[in-house]
C-alpha cells in the first residue's frame, strides 16, 4: 500500500479520477487535494471575506469530491473542479443570505409595530410575546419545533437536522411554512 501512495504523483489527473472511481481509495482524492488546494483556496478567498470560512469551504469541497467523482463524468479535472468550487461557494453564500433573511424576519415578528396606533397603545410587549408564544403552540409539532430551535435557540439548519432527525429539506420546509403560518395566526389575533 505504501508503494501505491508514493506512486500517485506520477499519474495524471484523469488517471487518478478513473482509479478513484474503480477503487474508492480516498488517498487518491488526497493526491488531487495536494495538487489543487492552492487553486481552490484562492477561489474560495475570492468568495468569502473571512479566511477561516474560505478554509472551511476548501475542506467541504474536497469532502464533496468523494461522492461527486463517482457519479460525474470528469474529462478535465481542473476545469470541472473550478466549476464545482464556483457552484459550491455561490450556493453556500445564498444559504447564508437565506439564514440572515430568516433571522431578520424573526426580529420583525418580535419588534413588529402595528399600523394602528390605538392597538399598539393597548398591547404591551409582554402581551405581544405571549401572543407569539400562544400562536407557536397552534402550529403543527414539526413547524413549532423547527421555529423554536432556529429562532429562539439560534440553532443552524444542520443542528436542527441533527437534533430532530428531519432531513435538511424538511427543516427548510417546516421553517418556511411555520413562519408563514405564524404570521397568519398573529394577524388574525390583531
């Protein structure tokens, strides 16, 4: 096996990709990692302001290759890798923006001002929080649990997936639908 490791440097990218598809030997992806880490890191630094985020993205991208190389036809590894990096970074940044939008929406619920000045004068902030809490309990269990974990306990999507056992798609759906339903319930009570 040691001879196999030391001989990787003599293979082309295409040969390494084909060997990985046949053997699933992760050491082969490690050789590709050594060859292209600087390129991937440079691209990630272009997308992320924080170097730690860029380094995390590099690791996530190469972990992603373990599966992607098996299912995609890769003719020119370097060009394909550039495509993968660009798409990963854009998707991750969109996800981060999506998360920020949800956080802003939560603060909107908490700090929402009624357009009707009289209604606002009669409701204290404590009463508004009680209404939100009561409305939360009117949501179905899945939506309520996801909203509480995300907005009240500041859990990330992945932490919610780990905590609840729901898929990432389900968590996103429960949050989106729960937020919409919570807003409807709060508007009915005004």
